[in-house]
C-alpha cells in the first residue's frame, strides 16, 4: 500500500501544500469548498495502487499560503499547472476537480490542453457556459458569499456553524462527513485568511465566466476526453454537470452518481474509483 506524504512547493507568489502517493502515470485531484486535499482520503490510496496521485490545497485554503489579490480560477489553475508541470515535471497528467476544483481544473485544461490527458469534473458546472451557476438561487450561499463585507462580519468566529451547515445539508445523508473529518477541514478554515480566501473564490465568479467565454471563443471547446459526474440526491448537481461540460467540451461522457449528494469522493468513493480506473484505462498517457 502506498504511503501518502505531505509536501510544500514554493511557487511564484504562493506556497502550495500537496499530498503525494503511489507511482505510475500522474493523476491530479483538485478539491472544492469548504474542503481541502483531505477530501480525497478514500480515493487517493486506491488510485495510488496504479498511479502517482497528487492532491494540492488551493491557494488560500488548506495548508497552502493565503496571499492577497486574485482568486479567479485562471490564477488558481495557473498555480496547479506551475506545481504539476514546472515544479514536479509532469508534462502530461489526468486531472480531476470537484466543486470549485472543477472550474480550476477546467482552467488548467483550457490553458494547457496538451498537458491534460483527461479531465474529470465532479458535481459542478463551468462558469460562463451559458447555464445558471447558482440554480436560480437554490444555491443561496453563492450570493451570500459574494456580498461584500457582510459575510466577513457574520461568519468570522462562526466558521464552524457555516461549514457544518453545508456538510449536513449538501450530502445525501446528514452524517456522510464524520465529526473527525469535519474537524480536519475546520482546522484550516479557522486559520487567519482562509475564510477570506473562500469568499474571494466566490466573488471572482463574474471574472471566471468572462475568462472562460474568452478562451472558448478563441480556442473552441476542449478536445480531451471529459468525464462529468453529478450526485442525484439533495444538493447534488444531477444532470446539470454533464450538460454544462457538453457546452464547453467535445468528448464528454458521464451522468449521475446514485444515492449521492454533493460530496461524491466521500459518499460514493467505490463508484468514483471504478469510473476513474475505467476512464484512465481507456485513455492512457502515451
């Protein structure tokens, strides 16, 4: 069984923390909010039996540094590319993004199409795809987090209340994230600057939509194979995920994850691992 190790990479303007395990073709796993690389704890060991698995913490989150300035997904994607391509030296890799990690992964694939062998997007849609990112307000926290100043005042010191609400309501079962795992996520979101980074990631949404429209109009749809999966229960995105990716990529497969809300890697890790292993077996890195 491969041992997971923890590392830091000093990049231009940011230090990224990342987990690494296994050997073989590289697979990069990008977490969402309100999570960190810890969200891949069930998936990573299984993939590491055949692959080199890299799971970074996004700029501002987890144990990565929290610089001021831009938290648009083009910038966060550039961090991931700098880590994987420049720092670690992987010129081609499989890429997975969940929640906000999905738009980050999309940015990496759009800006480095030759480096991304396959792209997997879990329970999120792509900003600027022509769809409704916030589901007509059903995802009410999007508008709240994007409001200037108020969420800071209401949430600072109460991060646990906000994050626990998301964990208890966005899964198919209210206890799908254990108390121990919630505590690990909260450990970093309570650090100075982390909740600011969370809010800035949401506030960048209009810029993300413009950036994506711009690169799609210049380069056309993504060409690499794409797997898009949405949870079919609770706040899972359902069929919206694959519909969104079909608007921005040519070669898309996927669909629904049964009995699953938003936290696919934790609610249905066995299903996800099988999907990924089958996908990577069909599209190996040459």
